[in-house]
């Protein structure tokens, strides 16, 4: 008797949840805009589901020897043709189209530490549903996909020498808008390299966490930290650190001022 009641309760609860989900979908209330960020628990759940799925599906793959010296070199060529437009490369930004994708492709400089080699091979071969990560098994042979993995293992490697140091002729607005700044940070993929307070993203440390930009004395150890200089750095990091790993992202002056305002505000207000 008790057991039956239990089951009925569970079934009822499941129905209510299903109903709520149906209403949410039907009403159109969940915003599919790639400008608004996922709610943090939703983001974490999706990341977790992706990891678990890759772990499981890559289990049977046997990793061949990847040490032959020309393997990584060949992989670097495939990477240049097929990956750099979305993932960028050390010191180099992705193409504009990839900056505002959600989820953001992000740098792969730590990928070989985060994933097993066979998991990287699986990801490259199969892609990832609902993210924009394409499958490459129809376009790269098995050998070529392992070459890509051999290259990923050597990343980040050397930063390329910078040919031209950018100038910053355009004036930067003196006042930035905090709320617009928070959105702009995600539209230029800043969270793909930095942990940023108040911005949802994977726990990644390609660049330093941007949680003390209101109090830090020097930006990147070189530039006195004022609101204007912070915006200048965001627009043209290569001007101040030509061989640094932070790429030029084509940030417009007004967006840089907004991001600067947000980062300084976030230091004091999001703990
Ligand atoms: C059209 C854009 C696009 C191209 C081209 C692309 N990727 Fe991706 N990739 C993505 C997106 C989007 C994700 C998902 C990021 C996420 O969920 O965090 C992703 C995820 C990945 C991941 C998992 C990253 C992680 O650690 O979370 C790896 C590894 C990867 N891609 C490798 C590659 C390689 C190697 C190539 C070239 C053969 C490539 N990608 C080409 C968009 C792209
Ligand atoms: C591909 C990775 C990458 C991306 C994308 C990126 N950064 Fe960086 N950033 C770095 C690295 C690496 C450093 C450290 C540079 C150094 O000190 O030479 C850095 C440094 C910084 C600093 C100085 C931090 C400090 O502690 O001194 C700020 C501020 C900053 N980035 C803001 C941004 C903003 C805003 C964006 C988006 C417009 C952005 N970054 C995008 C990699 C990145």
C-alpha cells in the first residue's frame, strides 16, 4: 500500500516537472539569444554532461605512438586550415564570427592537459552536438586526425613573433557603461581565457583571473592601472606586450570603455 502511494507520488512529480518543462518551451520564455549568458547551473550541467559523454565514448580508442617528429608538424598545418578560425592560436585571435558564439570555442592551449589524447581524437572525429564544434571524420583521414592530436599535445609551444605593433589613434570615451561592459566581455570571448567575476564561463586560466582590476597597480605588470589605460590595454594588448599571449581582438573604443568600467566595478561588487 505504502509502496503504491510512493510510486503514485513519484509519477505525479514527474508529470508536474514534464508539464513545467513543456510550458517553458511552449511559452518561448527560455531565451535562445547568444547574447544573454546561460544560467550558471545550466552551464555547469551542460559542461559536465559533455565531459561524461566524451569520457564514455572514447574509452575503447587505442592511442597510437604520436612521437614521430613530423606528426606534430603535419598536425599544425591541419590546425591552421581547419581550427584556427574558431579556436585561435597562441597570441592569435579567432575570426570575428567565432568570438560571439555560445558556447565560445576558446583556446586549446590547455586541451591536452584537460583531456586524454584518445578523448581529443574522439572530439575531433565526432564534433560536439549543439555547440558548433564540427565533426572532422569526413574531411580528415584517421592519420590526419591523430596528427592534429599530436600537435595539440605540443601546445601552447612558442608564441609567434609580432610583425607590426598596433597604434591606438581612436579616442576612448571617458565614461563606460557597467551593464553594457558585462555583455561586451562575452561578445569578444574574454571569458574563454579569463575567469571574470559575474560572467558565466568554464574555470580556465589561460590568462590571469580578472578579479582585482579595480585595485591592481599595473595592468599586466607594465601599464599604470587607470580606467583609460585599462581600456587601452583591452583594445591593443600587443602595443604594450608585443610578445604577450593576449591577442588583438578588434575591440571597439566604446566597448573597451564599457568593459573597463565593468571590470573595475566587479572587483568591488561581486564577491
Ligand atoms: C566552427 C567553429 C569551430 C571549428 C572550425 C572547430 N571548432 Fe572545436 N569547438 C568549437 C566549439 C563551439 C566548441 C565547444 C566549446 C565548449 O563547449 O566549451 C569546440 C570544442 C572543441 C574541443 C573541446 C574543448 C574543451 O576543452 O572544452 C576541442 C578539443 C576542439 N574543439 C578541437 C578542435 C580542432 C582540433 C579543430 C580543427 C580540426 C576544431 N576544434 C575546429 C568550434 C569549432
Ligand atoms: C586567447 C586568450 C585571451 C583572450 C581571448 C583574452 N585575454 Fe586578456 N590576457 C591573456 C593573457 C595570456 C594575459 C596575460 C598577458 C601578460 O601579462 O602578458 C592577459 C591579460 C589581460 C589583462 C591584464 C590582467 C592583469 O592581471 O594584469 C586584462 C585586463 C585582460 N587580459 C583583459 C581581457 C579582456 C577584457 C578580454 C576580452 C576583450 C581578454 N582579456 C581576452 C589572454 C587572453
